[in-house]
C-alpha cells in the first residue's frame, strides 16, 4: 500500500498553517492515529466509546480541547502511554477546520493492525527524508537497522538500545523476532523527551506495549540496573549521538557501575563512553552492533588506548564500512562495530573487516540507502566468514596497525581515480617488490607545521613568512605572495623553519599538494596543514616529489587518508610510505632528463599557441575585421 501522497498532504498542511517543525507534525499525526488504532483494542484496555475519534467529531466545536481530554483519558487506561501526550498543546495551534479535516480523514481509515504499522512506518520514513539535519540524531535508516539486527542473529532473549531515538531499532528487532518466531523482550532508553514519546507511540503500532522504554541519560543515569550493577542483555544495537561532549566527566570517571575499565574517557567525545556502556550491558555470551563514525575507529590519544584494550580482550569481532551519506542530512561515512563476548573458536584472535562502501542504491537528490541485495550480501559475508578480494578479510589482532580499525586500512581497492590519468588499476604486490624500496622515514627527516593562532598577527613586515595551502599551486610554492606574521609563542620556532630543497606535503583535505622549497631569503615556516620532509643527502628532492606525484605515489598517499569530515594524513602513515630509492647520480640524471623534456614540451606548446594565434589573425584578415582591433600584448 502506498501512503506517500496522503502523508505529504498531511505534513504540508500542518507545516504551512501552523509553521510547526517536522517532528511536531509527526507528533500531531501519530497522536491522533493512536486514538483510532486503540479502537481495535477497546476491550483489552477497557476503553469507553467516548475515547474515540468518532465521538470527538460528533461534537464539532472546540476540537483541540476535546482531543487533549481524550488523550489524557487514554493515558489513564493504557499505562504504557503514560506521559506520551504531554505535547498535545500542538493541537491548539491548528484551526478548527484543519483539525477537523485531519481527524475525519484518519477516522475514515479502516486499517488492520498490520496496515496501521505500515502506515506509521511510512510516516517516519517520510518525515526522516524531510527532516534533514534535524532528524539525523533521532532516526537510524531502516536498511541500517535491518542489517544490524540480522547480524545479531537473535534466537530469543533480551534486546537493548541505550540511545533509542524514535525507537526504529527497537521496532526492527521486534519485526525480526516476529518473522523468526522467537520471543525477544525490548529495552530502550532515550534522553530526548519528544523522541521518547514518539518512540513509545511507534512501539504501540507494533503492538509492543510490553517494551520497557525509559526516559533519561543513559551514561549518567542508566535506567536498567539490578542492585548496584547494570542489567545484562543478550543483544544490543545502538546508534548513539556522534562526537557528543561529555558534560558530567567527573561523574563518569567515578562510575558506580564500573563501566569504563578499558581506559580513561576523553572529555571531547562520548563515543567510547557509549561503546563501553554497551559492552558492560552485555551478558557473558552477548553480542552488540554499534553505529560509529570513522573517527571512533582511528583517533589517537585516550580513544586509542581503549581500542588497544578492547583488542587485547579480543572483544571486536567485525568492522563493517558502510557507504557515506546514508544518514539523512549528513555526508559522513558510518561503520558497524560488532562486539562479541563469545566468539566462535575459528574467529578467536581475528577481526573480520568488510568494505561495503559501494553497496548502495540512490534515490532523489543523491540520497543513498542500503538495498535488500546489499543487506543480504553483507549478512552472508559476515555469518559465513567469506573472504573476498578487496571486500572482506580476516585480520589477526596481532596484525592491527597502530590500533587503527578502519576497514580501508586492510582492504585496499586496486582501482582509483587519479588526476589527470583517470581511473587507474594498481598492483600492490608489484609495488612491494620494487627494487631498493625504503620507507620514507629512512630517507628524510620529518617536521610538522606551525599552528597559527589568533594571537599571531599578520603584518606587512613580520619576521616570519608562512606557507599556507593557497600558497602552493601547480606543484610550486608562490614565494612572492607569502604573508608575514608576528609569532607570539616562538619558543620552538626553529622546528618549523623550511630549508631550500625540503619537500612539503599537504596533510588536510581531499587534494594532496606537494612542492619543493625553492631558494629564498628570510625565515619561512609551513602551516599546520603541511608536513615537511628534509631529504637525506643521497635523495634528490625533485626525484622524491615526482615519485609522490606519480599515480603510484598518489595511490599510496590517498589510500592512507583518514577522517570523518576532513580527510587527513597521519605522520606515521606518511613515514611508512614505500619509496624506490635509486642511486643518487641516477636520480639526478632521471630528473635532469625529465626537466629538460618538460621544458622542451613547454616550448613546443608556446610555439603551437603562437601558431594558433597567427592562424586566427589570418582568418580575421580574410573576414575583413582585422582592422577593427589592436592586440595590446604580443
């Protein structure tokens, strides 16, 4: 059954008349629909006839007050709905005519329970597509929910979502249990009261009034405890808010439930706090699927320490990279982190990495989603432990590099688009077997760029010039256009100074810029967007630059980029880039020959351009228009 046109009409009417948000519109529609839905269960909840849409419509006038009164009475008869209609003041913002139309149209629906469920799910999907950024933190795409739940392979027990949002994940777990004829008890907690209320109503339409859905902060006040310990669950799936700052840091560091034993939490991001909360909420043989960003999988500092301890405990079973732009209103890439306290014998000490970045379909305006065949393929790879070239691979915990859990670290695509060559296929084994290969750190000294602060004033006669990203064009540093600065904190200024012949590489942003520092006067620094390399005496800087600009050099650099919103190159990754180092005299000879050939090509291009211009002037002479203009530059 297709409901989009009806839902579009409802939403447009509510938003145009009352100028209310998408979430408010959904709250209004779902609240009214719940009254009609409960008419199918009048006997179960002992609902009198006056608690119905028909009874409200018979009155005609003062509909907003009557709707509120009915909703309040329903809460008294249906304990599961206690507190969900607190936002019924929204009805007062609608005209009597609009509210009458909405009530009468929903009253006319003669749906079965299954049809009501489909209608409500269509409403949440439609609202998610409209909400954009507003709905990101509350809505997990249906395909991601289905994938995560199928990875859990539930066989009955207790399921928990500690960041339940609009209860989409809980409803997906309920649907899985229904289709697989198993009993699964549902538990969830949500801090946003509006989302909690809508989540409860959504569960109502799934006939899951037995679900336990609590209000509150999962991190500071977890709702499900047994004595002084967290309640344990068989299965967990969570899509928690990304990068949320921890406000109650000291409270969490003195956690009475002892959840954070795997390392000290960072203040700036609660990602690891949610992950460790989920882990502490698992039974001894439990499994969790957590939606995480790329940053959660590779960031350093305290988060790296926690990942190291999780690896040592062999709790990570799989990391699945999903396509970017799956979340409405956000172009970031997400991953599924699978934690398992009871790995099978053949998976112990290993992590299954799956690169599903290219498994998606597209809707209007570039919206991506997981198709059924994408979900089926990923589920099969995970459960069957399939290893497919460039798609999936088991990696020993001992082989994890620098506690980096990004899938593309271990599953490199062999085909990349490299400008100006177009699509290029690479052969990693051939690269490893190149003669005289050395890691970049062995042929040069590395140094970082300076982070210019607001205290460092740009002045015309400042003692230091700074190379910024915009100062490198077409592989050259535009020395004459560098801005001068007064650097207030110059205690370590010497470490940022460039020398003639240094190679600088941009490490932030999609495009990678490479240049050799030319002869210059005065003190020049590189900004924090660059890393500098001072080649050893047996390495020609232009030879190094040409290699890094080559298709294979670009492949090696681009494949090491990481980042959620802004891609970056880590110094450690850069240090380990393999470089084929030929004898110094041979390097110089290769570069001299190359530069001479490039100069010859440029001279030929200038000559051809001159011929093109002369040909055009001859044409204008024949057309009789040459005398109408004079070229000011020859």
